[in-house]
C-alpha cells in the first residue's frame, strides 16, 4: 500500500511538470484551423487538460507559430487514450481573422497518467473496503487477498474492469468522455469521503470497544445479585459468628442459606444499597436475618472508606464488592444446651423446642461413714432469643443410713466421756434415721448410785454453721441427733443431743436424773447430772 502511494505521488509530480511545460507553450487566442488540429483563440482560455490549465499566451512564452507543426497538433484517438478532440473538420478561417496558434499534443501521456492514478486510487479503495469487511467478519487464517488486488512483487497493474472501461471510453465522443470523467471524479471523491468517515467511525468504535472491555466490558451492565450478597455476608466474621451467645452450648460453625434480595437503591456515587434476608444456622441455633449492605465496583472501592479493609486482589474492575452496614435477626434454639461447667458426669438435658427450655436433674451421691446421701437438684435452662440462662430448684436429698456402721458399743474418747461407762447404739432405722441409745452413767457425787436407761434418738441434716461447723461432712452438711429417754435415778428422765462426728465418732451432751444420797444423815435428793464428751466405736 505504501509503494502504491509513493508511485501515486511521483505520477502527480510528473503531471505537474508536464502542465507547467504546457502552459509555457500556450498563450493568446486561438481557433480551430482544421479537423487535424485543436486551434484555440488567443484571447480565450484554453481547455487543454480537462479544464485544469489556465489561459496561456504563446507569443509571450517565446514560442513561434512556425515551431508548432500541424503534425504535432494532430490527435490520434485510435492509437492513444487522449483528451477528447472534436473529430469534425474545422471551418476555413476568414481572411481577416486573427492568427492562430496550435497546441502541442500532450493528451496521450496525460490521459495515461490519469488512468494510472485512477487505477491506483480505485485499487486502494477496493483494498480498504476489503479490510473493513474483514474486520466485520469472522477471523480466518486462510483468508486471501481477493482477485484484482496488487501483485505480491509490489508492482501495480490496471484491473481488468478498468482496462475494459478505458477501452470503452476511448471509443466514446469527447464531450461524453469529459462528462463521464467529471462524474467519475465526483463519485470517487464522495466515495473517498464516505470511506474516510467509515474508517474514522470504525477507529473510534474500536477505541471505544477497547476501553469498554478494559473497564469491564459487559460486566459493567451487571446488577448486584444473590451471589454478591452471599460473598459479602460470608466475608463478615461478626455476622458469621451468629446472633446467640454460646453459654451452655458447644460452639459450632454457622452456614448461610436462603439469601434473598428484597430491595436495592442506587446512589449518585455509583454505589448500591441492598436490603437482603438470609438464614444462618449451626447445630444449636437458627437465625432469620435481615441485613443492609453497601456495594461498589471493585475498581471504585478505594474511593469509599467503608471498603478500606476489603481486598480486591484478583477481581475485575467491574466486579461487585460489598460490606455489611447493619444486621438483625430473630433467633431460636433448635437444640438443647450441651454443657454446664457446674455439673459433673453425664449431662443430658431434656429439650422442649416449643417452650425453648431445657430441664436437667442432677444427682449427687455422697459417701459418709454412717451412710450414703443422695442430693437431686433440678436445673431449668431458658433461651431468651440471645442466650441460655439457668435457674436451680430446691435440692431434694435422701439419705440411707448404714445400720451396721452405726450400731455397736462406743467408748469414751474425750471430755467427761469416761463417766459414760456404757454407750451402745442399736435398733437403727436406716430409712427414718433413728436409733436407740442404751447408756450407763456414774454420778460425780459421793455414794450415789450409777444410772442407766434407753434414749431414742433421731438424726437430722443441718447446715454446717456456727456450732456445727466442726462437724461438716463430705456433702457439706452436719448431722445432728437428739433424743429423750429414761433414767433409773431421780425423776427418771434423761436427754442427749450431739453430732455424728468425723471418722466414726459421736459427740454428745448428756443430762440424766439421779438420786443423791446424804453424806452422814438426812434424806436422799433428786439431782440431775451432765456429761459432755465424745465416744468412738470399739
């Protein structure tokens, strides 16, 4: 294509040189002398080159009329493609007519050059059309230059169509040929303008399409969809941590489902606000969530402070990125509580989903030296939409006394217990917590007889506070006993109270009636004696 343009420019330069030479020979007025020459009046313009040359004075150019031969003014239309010449014989000039000057015949070379330039322009337009059509079609590695195009060697040949048109033009009348040439030039000019405009439009369109693709292409027309909302919600750690506290449950991951876009709103800055709903579920809770999110294009995220921590690496500029602005949820428990640090052993509460409660009764067993105590406590767990809370009922305890452990003879260990010469526990009712105490005690007075009797005692569980603090058992409580019975002396009454002590001991305070004898003379009197101490089983 470049070689063709250089050839065209060279031909145009040669044509300008020939026109300048032609103007140098032409001047004055001339008229047709005969049918073999083109005579031009001296005072009139000469149209020697299709209207392109201006009137020229031959004499002023220094050219003699004798130098211009009649043979040089001949026009050989049959042998060359020349500027149209009137073939009819010219009328004889009157005697008093002004002298005439004949024009040199440059038509043959000029027309050949014009045809060559026309063919080059026609070929360039043809190749341009082919190039535009190839851009609009499907790419192909087998596409070849169409027929009539330039040779591979770079030479320029006149297409067959133009050769045929040139031959037909040669046989046409001069006036018709000139009109056709003018019309062809006009058409070619219009066509060049149209082709130029089309090429410019195509170039602008290509640039626009390239920019459009670089900015994201068809993705620029995409709207925020459910996948974008899911991606934004799943990237928010606080949202994916759920809306319920993990008290009394084992934490498990949440999964997002049933995401739906309820409403969207576009801002003037290109952002999109989305109202969405979703369901968040793990093994313990299910939340119906409402969320407000803000979305922008990944290429614009840097302009929004809300997206300072949002990573856009690997995303196209037109991809949507979102952040969570606000969220709320209605949460319900779908499973019961699973753990309680205050409860040991197997923890398996009963879950009432309709009431959103769990109940569990803990059973604690305490091994004591005198029996086994079992304490049952019922705990109620209630879910309030955000967390589980626990409340404890009153403990229900039972104790099974060990008769064998309690029954038997005891001996004094401390205090005045040595005066309790007999201390025997029997008739233990393990269920009722009672036993019978057979005793024998020696009064401290001179000459008084020992007393004995049976006291029926009942054991009771008391808080290990104050006086009972030192007798606290493994279950945290103290076990007190008391009873009334008989005495063989005095008013015949006896009373005992105390605590089941540690490691098989019994701590007691005893009061018993006895008869005090006079020292030398006098009457006996009824007295009461007290004995305090501890005994252990023999």
